[in-house]
């Protein structure tokens, strides 16, 4: 496909509008199984989902979302419908990350040195880092966790 894919999305054209539940979106995304494949007739390589699998997931969840369809005898997948689902799932994960950050910040404030706190907060602010920098962040996280474990053991002894 060359160019852009535009769909009418004006509120004035829509009715029966409902928010996609972020928890439900995350559950669907977690169950999807991305696959690579070759189309039998054309040998065209692709990646995506198997529509029958998506149908099973929707039925299992009791959902009537347009995540699969039919064209003649064959199932189809409207991939653009997955964008809002992915956004809702990311929002759900971000809520959980923020909640965990808050809990750990409180714990860090109560039990860590200033240096350990700074290291931990730096790690939180860079959770999406990948590649070579990820190893350094994980190493720093391990040092902080070891510090927390030592602090917990000292509390138990007292």
C-alpha cells in the first residue's frame, strides 16, 4: 500500500460510542499470537494473525468487537481496528507501571540511600531503553534490589 489510509472518524458520523476497556484490550493483546506465513496461492510472505484464532479469542472473552470478518468463504482481519486496541492496552500497562513506580518510590524513600534512590528513579524513567544501554540499566537495578534485600534483612534482625 502506498500513501495513507484515511477513514472517516468524525464524531458526527458515529453513534453508540463506547470506550474500549483498557483491561479487556490488554487481555486480548496478551492472547494474540503473531505469526509469519506464506500465502498458498501467491507464496507472498507476510506477518499477522490467523483470523480463526482471533475469532476464538473474541468468543472466549464474550466480545463482539470488529477484529475479524469474512470475505466470501474466507476470514479476514481488519488490521487498522487493532490500533485503538493497542492504544488501550498500552494505557492499561502504563497505569500499572505508574502504580508500581509509586509503590517503589515510597519504599525507596523509606529504605534506600539517596544514591540508591536516584539510581532506581533513573531506571524507572528509562524503562523503554533497549540495546546496549539496557544491560547497564538492569545491572544498576540489580544493585538497587540487592540493597533493598540487605535493608530488609537488617530490619528482620532488629
